[in-house]
C-alpha cells in the first residue's frame, strides 16, 4: 500500500487510528477474519464514515463494501503508524507507578523496549526491576549518550515531572509519555502525551446515573 | 440548565464530554475565563461542529457566537455527567499498580473516594496504604455489604482480572475501571472501561516518524 497520502494528518485522526488498531488487534485475537468499516465503527463507538475518512489519509486499505482482511488491515495500520519496528524507551521515576510499567508485559510484546530506568533515590539506585538496573537520574546523560532513545516515560511524582521531561529532552528524547498527573511543557519539536484515565471514571459515573434514572 | 434532552446519548459523546471537561478544567486552572467551541475544539483536537453537536445532547450551555463562561460550562458539564457528587470505589489488587492508584491524589480531589482495597496475598492483608487497610479479597462481600459502592477498580495481574470483576459485580458494583490489561466480561447491566495507554505510545511513534521524514 502507499501510506501517508498527505502530511497534514489531524492529531485526532492519529489517536483514532491507534484506537482502531487496538480494537482490530483484539478482534483478531477473538478470531475475526474480515471486518467492515461498519463493524469496526461499532466496536470503536465512532461512526463508519469517520473511520473511512480517517483510513483514506493513509491510502487505500481495502475494497469498500467487501470489508477488510483483518490481518492485512492491522499490518497496514501498523506500517502507517510506524509501529512495525521496535521503539526504545527510557523511564524516569521508579515508584509504584514506574515499577508497574517496568513489569508491564505489553511494552515488550508491542516492541516498546524500556532500556533504561532512572530515579534520584539512592535507596533505589542499583536495584533491579524486571531485570533492569535502576540508574541515578544524574547519570542519564552519560547512560543515554549516543543511544538515540526516542521515547521517554515519566512516572515521577507530579512535582518532578517537568524536571524529568527536561532531562529526557536534553538527552535527545523526541516524545514523552507522561503518567505523572502534572502537565509538562516542552519545545515545539518534542511531543508529549499525557495519560489520563479520569475520562473513563467520568463515563462510568454517567452510565450508572443514567441507569439509575431509567 | 435542562440536561439530558435525550437518553440516547452515544457512548463516544460521553467519552468526548469527559475529555472536554478535563480540558476545560485545565484551561480554567490556566486562567481562561471565556471559551468558544472553536477554542475548545482546538485544545481537544476535534472539530468545533462536533463539540457543539455533543453539547446539544445535554441542553443549551451558552450563546452561540459569544462563547461560554468557563466556570458555568464546567459546572454544567459536571452536572450533566453526574460527577458533581462523590463516588465511592473499591479497589482489587494492591500490587505496584494498585498502590500507585491508592496514592494517586487526584482520586480524592475529583471526589472518587477509594473506600476499600482488597488483595489475596496474606503478606499484604492488614497493611495500610495511604491510610486504607488492605482487606482479604475473600471478605469483600461482608466488607462491602449494604454500602452501595458503585465503582470497582481492578489493578490485579491480568490472570485475576475476570475473577476480580465477578467478585465486584456480586457485591453490587455497577461500573468497573479495568487497569489489568486483560479484557473482562460482565453482564450487560455492568459497565466496564478498560484503561489503555498504548494509543498514546502509538501516536508518539507516528509523530516522531513523520518528523524524521520531514
């Protein structure tokens, strides 16, 4: 396929593509072989014209009306999103949240390899978590030098998130996944994604309240 | 305001409303007083007609063209989503991820009160995390009996997620926030939201790759 027909792909399209992919992967594991935009739309809770419009940014994925071979569609979306190759990550903040991420088996399964973990707590430095030794955050520059690690993961307490982001960016990281619950700011050429699950809690509250009213 | 003009509010609208609210709260903290659907749309990376369409499900929030008073809009959305009151939660699985959630200050700030924490590990039972004593999961039914806790949070290893969900639902929980990284199934009248942050990593990979190609 020819992907990226245009460079002006809206941010919302990318986030939806990632969501489509997660849903397709799940459907694939469930044994689905062929998927239409209508079925995918229902599974993703968006409308099917939106899905077709999003997919066209990346080229032609299938024959309209016939549906898509799910394995081909997954491979095409992975290629279009550039996640058909491994991505190295450096993690900062090895508290409970950091440990949970270091032990999270899906990182490696999805080819996101956490290759370094940093903390400032001398009691933690030198400990191993999931086979990875915790390194002094002060040594980040020398540890990451020349390794071209593109992604940073911030799992510090909120008050240290900006400092962690600044360190990571100084070390050449180009994208930051921020779990810290505090906003971090970066120069325009560094991408920051904030993980926030309260929208899920809000949605649950709404559904339950609606049901109570029914 | 008169909220909930219709009961047939699409799931995707609810999730977007929650996202709008998080964005509005952030803009409010940043000192914004008045917001147009165009500004909110840009901040949320959706188009403004989508935002206006979503808001109309809940009634009239502002005067088109003039923009919305941000405090009034936040209060109205909170009321519409039924999150203008406290929600009790029970958490199952006090590993690293569970501890991180128990220590997460935003739960209480947002009136999501974790009132009970369960684990099956006898080494953990009786310990306190963030002031809350860890209780044997086998005692969940007696601990939660009659308390009407509406929400469950699953932070178990993937293999225990379904069991945790079944226990919670037996105890009367109506909505489940699942961090476990394994799907859980429930009867149709229990709502499940799965927390998944890989879409953020996928988006970062894409942005970085596009930049590399530029």
